[in-house]
């Protein structure tokens, strides 16, 4: 994981509003770093705009995200993960 992506991933922990989360998720997506897929998948359990932003971000990776999405569905017991 490159330093910029690591910094963005760490900044997710500091978010307090959905607006902040969505802003960071968009920045993570724009890196187009394949390591971002796992980070985006990690917030799929969040309902509303945060989960929706993560879905859009993962869709931007196309087939590269397929493996992680299959893993989420297979192991996801959280209904928000499955729904997203």
C-alpha cells in the first residue's frame, strides 16, 4: 500500500460525519490503487451515504473488486454488507 493510500485509510478513523466519510472514500477511490478495494469493502457495513459511496468506489474498480465482493457476500453476516 502506498503512503498516500495509507494516510487516507488512516483518516477514515478520524471521520465523524457521513460527509467526511464520503469525501475520504472518494479520495481513496481516485487513487485507483488496487489496495483500496479492501479499504472500501471495510466500510460496506455502514448504511446510508457511506455504504453507498463505498459501493460506487468498488464499482469503479470493476472486475478487480470481484474477488473481494465475493468474499464479503460469502462471509458477510451483516445485512448492510450484503445489501450494499
